[in-house]
């Protein structure tokens, strides 16, 4: 039986990846900070996974002393570790770059067969954003590590599309720019399949998005349509958002970086090769059902 280490196992994508590896009969070690999260369904419908995990390793990627021996006897390392909540005291460089590098050191020490890492679609075009730069600095180290690797480059996740539904529920959706840019968001379960498929593929990079190509304005309309309300959409000029967030650069760099990421995402096309079968409409309906809201 092959053994996999999953770092980021308590996150949106990580939970689906744990489930998919288990389905394919792997022995699964999960690196977590808080084991309680394994037995909880996540806020974006990601499944509870406590019964799919064979070994729980409690550690923090920014503290290398908690990772010593993490990859012993492990065949495959998967990492979707990244900073996604601006409130954390650490920086993108601490987590996305140095944290993943700490896992890589352990993988090299234990001569792991392969390292699978989650970056972002078109990341090389957007390294002026600190969080993306940090990921790509790690990618460079992974490439020169001598280990076999696959870098997965997804577009936006369904979890991130939830914010449009939440805005619609509050009465108005705000879009940055004219809303005409397009992307193909992907469900965690569809992306997890792509990640696990890559184990046996001799491919170094995989760009991937979901099956539907949508304009942001269409996503906003869809959100209103699902809740049965007339669309109220406000387009905010990109320049206005950029100017108004300048103070954040000084007071909260992590917030500033995440907003910059959203501005970039909404004002560029992000259309990667289409995979999977989950549709955003069904995700929104299921999410509302889970929250007890009638649709
Ligand atoms: N969301 C999108 O649209 C999108 C698109 C393309 C790429 N990505 C990238 O894909 C990756 C996964 O995204 P996601 O939505 O699954 O993120 P997520 O739900 O926030 O999951 C991130 C995972 O990393 C873990 N983590 C963070 N800091 C850690 C630390 N210091 N030590 C150990 N574990 C740590 C988190 O643990 P805790 O549960 O303890 O916090 C969580 O398990 C991220 O790198 C993200 O930037 C996201």
C-alpha cells in the first residue's frame, strides 16, 4: 500500500484530496494544526475526513522542529498549504514559501518519490503580488530539488465563489471592473481528482479549471437567480479599489495582498483547460440547503 502525506488536510481542497487518496486505497497521513477540524464539515461543504486519515501529524509548517521525520516511509507528498486568511500573524513568505520549503526539506531527507504542490493558474504573470511570488519562489526550489514533482495550477475554487452568493444574500453584489472578464471556477472534488491523477502521470505542470466558463457578471446574476431576487450589481472601478486600499499596504500587508489578488482575478481572464463535472449553480443550491435557506 502506497503512503501519502497531505499537508493542508484541514483546508477546502485538502479535505477533498484526503478523500480521493483514500478512495484510491492509499495510507494517509494528514499534517494538521488543529485535529478537531478533521471531523467537521467545512463552511464550503468540504467533507469531514477523520475516518479517511490513518495517521494525524500535528505540526506547523512555520516551525520546522514540529516537522522532523514527517515524511519517513512516505511515497507521495501533497501540499496545498497556503495563507488564505489575512488575520494570521505570519506572512505569505513565512507560509507559502518558507513553510512549504520546510516540508520539502523533510521530503528530500526521506527520499520521497514525488511532491505535488498547489500554486495558481497564470502565476508567473502575477508575481508582483506577494502571495503569488511566495508560491513561485517555492516552485523554483521544488524544481531544483531533484525530486519528481507536479505543480498544479488551478483557477478559482468554488469556495471563493461563495462570496458572490453571500453578497447577493445581503442585497447587492460588488464587482471590480466591468464584470466582463471570464474564468472557469473548479469544485474541490473535481480538482482533487486531477491532483491524485497526477501521481502516476509523468507531467511537471497541470493547468486546470472547471467545466463552465463564466463572466463575473454572470456569476453575480446566477447568485441572485438562485435566491430568487432581482439582480442588484454595482461595478466598482479598478482604480478606485486600488487607491482606496493603499493605506492597507502599511497597516495590513496580508489584507492588501489578498485584495490585490482579487482585483487581479476579476480584471483578467483566467480560463484554464476544463475538467470535472460540478456546476456552480448546484454548489450554490447545496450551500443554501446546508445553511437552512429555502431555494
Ligand atoms: N481559493 C482559490 O480560489 C484558490 C485558487 C488557486 C489556488 N489556491 C491555492 O490553493 C491552496 C489551497 O487553498 P484552500 O482554499 O484549500 O485553502 P485553505 O482552505 O485555507 O487551506 C489551507 C490549508 O493550509 C493549512 N495551513 C496554513 N498555514 C499553516 C501552517 N502554518 N502550518 C500548517 N498548515 C497550515 C491550513 O490549516 P488550518 O486549517 O489549520 O488553517 C489549511 O489546512 C492555497 O495555497 C491557495 O492559495 C486557491
